[in-house]
């Protein structure tokens, strides 16, 4: 990658649209659900699965279920993508995300991720 290509790649990264949202990790074995949110949801599934494969995820109940039943017993699902203005502040983004997380956790009787 030469200098011009690098600058173009950096510019494209800075101009990308950030998708904020709420997601669920569903365990089919016991109909359990964990719900989490991400300010930038792209790549969240890969990060989550990578952490669980490593065996030291900070939610012991989720890690135990993962270890016992394996990756195939879990399904990742995006529940909601927030519609936010382009120039929204990080504070507003976080507040809206927290509100929607509470809603989805209550609606699904889910545990936090």
C-alpha cells in the first residue's frame, strides 16, 4: 500500500457510518438469552465469539454454558440498530443505547453481556 492508498483508506475509515445497536446471544439448550449493546456494532459478533473461545469471558454463567455446549449452541442476533443523527455526541449515543438495552433486557428476561 503506497502513501496515496493509505491516505484514501484512512479517509474512508473516518467517513464510515457508525451503527450503534443492541444484540442478543441466544443459547438454544435452555432458552437463555444474553443481551448487550455496542456503540459500533460491526465486528461485535467476532469479538464476542473470540473472547468466549479464549475461555476467560467476564460473565461466568455465559462462559460455563459456552464451555459445556460449544459454539454451535449459540446464535448471535442484532435486535435493533439505533437511528441517530450523523453528528450525535457520544454522550447522547451512550444514553440512547443504555435506554434500549434496558428495554430489550426486560422484554426478553435476558442477562447482560
